[in-house]
């Protein structure tokens, strides 16, 4: 690493723009494309002016528009790590379309294949491998996501927030629409496409008395090993309510167990991704120590719903403010 690549906490400055809303369309096929409609505004906290610089890696740019006007190559600078648009208004709609290759993504960041499913890992800076974005924790955006894919290969299509719509398309394809009403940084974005057994139950929140659907999604044939994880999630929700008065704030909470997930677990808003090691257990296959680990990790990731998700980090120097030791 050369000296000019080092990042220092004292050099932090707010990004000159904020992405207010992100409307994403994932067309999952042999040539997966991501279409993004981003509402950007100049950041009143920033003293910087001039061009817009977005993060982006391993993206094939197909089209780029500002307020529905197609940009030409002279209007922007594209490198291996960034997209810089030279002249932009203070408040505008940026529309991009890129092609990505989850099948060939061996970085295990962004959208990639894990066994028979597609999933994402975006902490700390994986979202830039999905589409051009302000990929840093102090940029909070509301996400509206539509996923389209083959219905046989990917019967379950998940993202953050609440499910708003779903239906069939031509050629044995289908779609699901997800909306997350709470602004979040891009590292908390999640997408999963696959075929799962689902163990589910409900939790009624303490203060608002809302009925929340709880789902544990596992590879086919492993449902019998997911019941302890479901009960651990219920206990975590109750503890957060009793200890801190914090009700869960979405209609659904999902945990997906991936055999080849590259981390222990990830707290994506409303859609946690776990290594199956921290979900699957039964008396024939697990020790007491395994059960303790499962309950600890599920609780840890659930508690992020407020500490780290709703209340976010300014930058990655503040990582320890959300990642408290949990003994595992």
C-alpha cells in the first residue's frame, strides 16, 4: 500500500452529495443487469463543490442519464474504481444501468453465488460491486427494490424491508418488490435469490402490538435443525423490548443460512445472512457449546437493528461503537 492510499480519521469530510432514494431493479439471468434510479442532492454539511464521484468496481456500464438526458463519454470519467460526472445540478435524478456477473464473482463481496443461491455481502465496501453508489456508512438512502428471476431456479427472492408486491412474468420468470422505509447505508443492503425450506413463526411487539413474521430460511432438507434459531430470535426480540424498550420496526424479520457464506453473520436490515454453522442445530448434531454460539450470534445480529442499523456509524473508524464483544 502506498502512502497516498492510507485513510486517516482526521481527514474525514462529508461527501458533497447524498443519495436520498435508491430505486433498484435486478434482472437476474445469464447476463445479470442492475438498473438504478438515484435521487441525489447536494449535501449541506459539505463544503466541497464540483463534480459527482461515485464508487464502482467490476461494473460494465451500459447507460447513464441525468434527469432522463443520456450522457456521452465526454461527460464523465470512468476508472476501475470510480465514476465521476463532471457537471451536475444540485438536485437531480441519476439513472444507471450496469451488467455484473455473480457467477464469476470470487471476491465474495457484492452479489455472488453461494452454493445454489445468490446472496450479497456488502460490509464494508461491497456494494460498489453491485452498482455505482456513494458506498460509505454516512450516506443514508431509502431503498426500493424489484428483483426478477427464473421462478424454478430462484423461487424465493428477498431484500430488505417489507414485501410490497409480487407476481409472474413471461418465460417462467417472476418478480418481488421490497421497500425499506428506513434510510440505511449501502453496506446494510441485502439480496438473496434461491430455493429454501422455511421455518417460521410470529412475534407480537411489546409496545405497538404489531404481529411480526419471523422466518429462518435454510437449504432444502435442513428445516428440522432451524427451530432453535427461531426461538433464539424470539428471545432476542423480547430481551431488547424488556431491557431497552425497543420494538422491532418492520413487518418481517428473516435469517438466511448459507453453507458457503464468507462471514459468521451479517446484520443487514431485516434480512440477516448467516453461515449455516450459526443457525443449524439439533440434538444429534450439536453440542451445548454449539447451541450457546447460535443464540449468541443471533442475538448479536438482531441487536444491530437499532445499534448500527437505525443508529449508524459516520465512518469505519467508528466500527467498535456497534461491534461490541459477545464472547464468540
